[in-house]
């Protein structure tokens, strides 16, 4: 039951992820990314990581992707390809090289990994208390550093978005 | 899981779905008649069944005639619209609102024939996060409805709506954090149980007494999330016709309206659960009423559970009616005022509330 459900969700996730890179329309492509992130949350639920699943939807599917869509809609992007001519073929070539390199890396990793049964998760694993405990003890420093990084980003965005003040005569 | 458990789960889900749908329909009537009362009009009154009803009840109009009319109307898809997304958007607007109610408890435990039934569709340990996650998905119905319609008014409404909903979601989430810190759990049934004691054996210890500021911020942000007056900029009928659902007709337009009302019910349900003692009845315990002075009025189990469910329904309905009163009392904000209120007042207030709550919790040890 659990394994069948996982396989179904995982297959759908891959299909949605393919939709992101293959669909020519930017809005549809972004929507496929929303579906992908939602299905990833479903995978997290199947792995008992409820907290991460909820955060995945709140932060990625619910907030960041809305901003993506917002920008795409404001710029009114349609189906045209921004890159034309020779430059386009160079970019395609580079993408192929990068993709093949990633695929080889992944294959080597999978060959070297040992797949055993993980055993069942302890009670409360992946709940709010367990995640919070590890976040505020073992990973306190990275957590705080990330929050400072985000704060800097927020301040930067506010400064950039401010109305341009007229240059004063001095 | 046996057949009986599956049946019980199904029955609970069905009951909650019906509660939200019927509450929305009754609210539509309350809104029509209530707004008429406030504005000194008669309101919806032209409905009768083949002229045989002794009195003209506006209720028939709203609950029977209106849905029939909407169901039989032509469904227009504008030229140049994205057909798939135009079709999908009303569903995306309704679905997240309906599933949000799964985490809200509408009663304590019901014991029948050896089965202990938790009166909550899904007993999630991360209940509040689930609610926030689902409500954050509600934006897509608005955004896609506006974009797929291929209309300027609709697109403007969608852009206003998405910006407004994202902004107020933050204030709403932070206000809820204050309440969560007080109760120390994200499980909504546990939060409901934690509000079961009384100050001086008389005043119920509801969340609103611990977190008045959080309640205020939550309610304002919640009303903004439902996109109703004074925050109805995404619809703004005097500027944008009807905003993101301008190009919808018939049942699809009704789906958007339904989602608005259902969102009000969800906001009321959340406020009830976190700030007004959920299904708790003042002075009512598992065995009956404990009156001040030590007297106990014993009640059978079924009566207690019935009172709890009734209490929850009445509180949710009262908060819904309050939202309608707000809607027909205040004028619409200007868009920059909406953004200012969200970012410059509610957000700092919610943050300050979190800070003070944290300090008090640390001081009380």
C-alpha cells in the first residue's frame, strides 16, 4: 500500500517536473513547478516528515511560486524564445554537456549506494517538536546564519524597491 | 482499518463538508437580508412556489431560486482565453477552502457502542501549519482565474488579489504563532482542550483572554484574506467590474462566490478554535455543568457532545455574522492603504505580540 502510493506519487512528480522544462508557455511551466512542489510535499508526508511537508507547501507552493507567476504575468511573457540565432545553439550545447555530466554523476552515486531497509521511524519523527529540537540544538549556528542572510536580502530588496529620490543640489 | 472506521471517517468528512456548504448558503441569505436591514431596504423578497406559499420568504429566493438560475445559465468562455486554466480556476478557488476545515475540531470525543470517535476529520499534529498551507494555495484560483480570462479587468483584479493575499498571509501566520506559543502545540484538538478550565471557576479561559492582540490581527488579516469589504480591492466592482472573476458566468462564477463565503466560515472556524474555546461550553465538563459554588448538574454523554457541537456551530455563525456586519459598515480602502495596513501596522504588531508572549512565557518559566 505504502510502496504503491510512493511509486504513484513519485512517478507523477517526475512527469510534472518534465512539464516544467518541456512546456513552451512560461505560465504553464511555472504551474507545473507548483504541481511538482505539491507532490514533493506528498512524498514528505509518505516519509512521515509532516512538518517539512507543510512548510514545503507554505513556503514554496504557496508563496514563492505565486511571486514567480506574478512576475511572469506582469511582464506578460508569451511563448517566444528569448534566445535566437547562433547563441541559442551554443546555449543548447552547453545545456546538453551539463545534463549528461549530471546524469553520469547520478549514475555513479546510485551504483555506489547500498539500498537497505530503513526500518520504521520512531514515534513523533518529523513532527514539529522533533524538527524544532534538532534545528535549535545541532543546527543552531547554520539556522541563525541563514536568518541573517535572509534579513540582509530583505533589507536589500526594500532599499532597491524604494522610490528614487531626486538628486539634491549640493 | 476496519470497515466501520472507514465509514466513521467518511461520515465525519461528509458532515463537515455539509456544515461549510450550508453555512455558506445561509450566510448568503443573512447577507442579503442583513444588508437590507442595515441600508433600510426590504431585500430579496420576490420568490414564491407557484404562488401557493402563504408568505414571501426571501430564503427560498436565495437558497433555491438563485442556485437553479446559476445552474441553468449559459457558461461563457471569452475569446482568446486559456480554456483549460479558465475551467480549472474555480475548482482551485473552492478546493483549498473546503479541505482546510478537515483540521478544525467541532467537538470532543464521542463514545458510541465501544467506538471512541474524535470529532475532527483529521487529527493532525501540525494542524495549524496544515491550515496555513491550504489557505496559501487559495491564491491560485484568483491568479489563474484572472490571467486565463484574457481580460484587462480580470488581470488587474488577479494581480491585486495575489499581492493582497500574500501580504496578509504573513501577518495572519505571525498572529497565529502568538496563540500557538501560549498553548504550546500546533494540534488544534489539543488547543481546544487547553481552553477547558475557568478563571475563578466562572470565566472560561479562552484564547482571546490570553492573546487579545493576536485575535485582533488575525481577524483583520482573515477578513483581508477573504477579499471582502473593506478589503475587496481584487473585486472592486466600481473600478474593475468584478475583478478576477469578471469573465465568469453561471456556476463557475457561483463557485468563486461560494469560495468567498466558505473562506469567511473558515476564518470564523479558526478564530473560534484558537480564541473562543472551540467547542467548549462555559462551565460544561465531561459529566455536566459545574456551577460556581460546587453544585454539579449531571448530563448524559450524548447531551454533552450535542451541546459542544452546537456551541461550536453557534460561535462560528456569530463570527460570520460579525464579518457581514463589518462588510456593510465600512467603506473600501484605497490600495496603498491596504498594503500599508498589512505591512506597516499588522506585521509589526504581530511581531511585537510574539516578542511579548515569548518574554512572558520565559518569565513564568
